[in-house]
């Protein structure tokens, strides 16, 4: 198509208007719009669909309970005890931390340096009746374990309710 054919007053009756058409199938057009939406979303943030991003890092947390205490464990790979802070206030346990990672790889014909920075914070609400002066935290092989002993009153308040079958 010549550039002259794109000028509107040259179109005439016998020529069709040069219009770019999307696929006539509405489902294919919907798929293209959804793909474009996700592309625009990931392009505008630091998240990458297939790469690792620390801006979205959220450690996995397990909370267990027995008669004596609550135990919270968090998986924090690549961090050490100096990168993690633990606090307890108003029956909310807060675990926060920051990772600063730098990988350097030198080869015969290449040099690669990757840096990853990011922080996280998890807040875990706990029931009242904790011995806050006896809370203990340990960090071993990338796993943070926090032991929160129950006060005697809290242990007595626990009441076992048997389930009946009908």
C-alpha cells in the first residue's frame, strides 16, 4: 500500500478504508486484551512473572500450639540472625527483616553481578495470656523458631469440648 492511499480524501467510493482489524473472533480478542493487561501490570512493577523478586518476598510461617506454649517458625533462607528483628506488643508478634544479597560470577569471557534487596514484615496476632518475659527465639539454618509460653490462667481457660455423634 502506498502512503498516498492512507490520505482520507483519496479514499473514494471504490477503495476501502485502511483499518487494522483485530481478530474477528471475540474470544481471541479477549485473550489478547488479557495478555496485554498482564504485560502492562508486570512492566510497571518490580515483579517479574518468571524471575525472583524480593519486593514480593513473604516468608512462610507455621504456628502450632500445645498445652504449654505457642510455637512460631518462619523460613528465612539466605538470612542470618542479624538480618531479622522479632518483637511482641499488644499480643501481636512481629517478624521483620531485610535481605541484601550480591552474587558475583566471573568466567573466562564473562562477568556477572546480581544484586537483590528487599524487606518483609509479618504480624501474627496471638491470644492473651502469654508469659511475655519468657519468650524465646532461636535461629538455625535459615529457620527462626519462637517459643511463646502460656500463662497458667490461659492454660486453665482451655476447655475440651467433646464432639457428639448423632
